[in-house]
């Protein structure tokens, strides 16, 4: 299944540090999301469908992180 990062109800993308599902770091752009994921190995981003946290096999513009 392919999932896609989408903004939450507040208009921001939510990212989480490795091992955390609380206190998200919120970002306005996918560029900011990509930078966060690159700087924080094991971090994840909420994606739809199912609004689940994904931390493996994340691709930004077709490039694996």
C-alpha cells in the first residue's frame, strides 16, 4: 500500500522522533518534513490512509530517506 503525507486538521504535517508517538514536531512544508527526517534517523511522519506514523521506506520526490 502506498501512503501519502497529508496535513492534519490544523494545516501542518506531523513528525515524531524515533520511539515517540506524542508531542509532534509540526511543519508547514514537505521540504521541512524531509529535513527533519534526514536529521533524525528513525523519525517518522503521519501519513494517510489510516493516519499512521511511517518511519521506514519513506521517499521524498522519489528519493529514499
